[in-house]
């Protein structure tokens, strides 16, 4: 089964308005009924829908439209583009509502108590507060320390469990590397004696 274009009705509107294709060709391409395409042409269907240009979106080429305009029996063929969708969430800072911003120090305290291997910078990055704030919470010198209540930041939606696990794994790798480095130093100092 061939694919339908993005926004089929809007694409059909554009094709009706901008090409000399038959209603059947447009209907077959957009995976809608031929009567709907007739209704679009008569102005009875898709009122208020702005046409979507399939050429600009890369779903059709101008050449493809010309070839099908000349031959009524030739179907339009959608350009099969494999679009790679990358997760760019790491680049975009997630908006935290004002009501949840006061929970950030509570979340930092929870992380300090439950995952003490995390560095202050890791906690700051996860929770979205400054490294100095995390350090002052760790040292109990935070300006509002007595009123802090440890709260699970994943449960509150400040970040995902996946983010937390990645940070913990990174911290474990760091600790493992530090141990190996200490052992190397110890071995080298013993060999010198």
C-alpha cells in the first residue's frame, strides 16, 4: 500500500488550486474519495483549509506533477523520503512552571540523600539550579535549608528516570576510574620503594 502525503486534505486543496491534475489522480494520491476532491473544487468541502504545497515539503516533485498532468492515467507517486527524526530534547531546556520551581531545592536534597555519588554539577544540571545552590544544600548552609523537604524529582516531572539513570551510571564510571587511578598511583609508589 502506498503512503498518503502529510495533511492529505490540505495537500488536495493545493493540488486542486495549483495543478491541472484530474480529481481521480488527486484522490488517489491523497488517499481521499474522488467526490471529496470534486467538493474541494466546488468550494463545498475543506472550507477554510489552507493548501499545503507537497513540492516544498519534498513529497512531490514539479516534474512528477507535469508528467501526471500530461497523462490522465498516470498516478502521482509520492517521493519516498526517509526522514531521520533526532531527539533534540537535550538541547532545549524544558519549561518548569512557577509552581514547581520552588520544588527544585527539595529535589536537590532528595538526590543528595538518595544518590550521594552524584557530583554537585550533575545534580545542578538535572534539577536546573546552580551548582552553588546544590553545594550550599549539601553543606546545610542553604538560606532556606530548614524548610526543605526531600522530594523525588522524577515523580514531580523535573526530569525522566532515564536521565537519572544516565547520571548515576556516569557517576559510577567516574568513581570506578578514580579507584583505578588511585591503585595505579599506589602500585607505582610501592614499586619505587
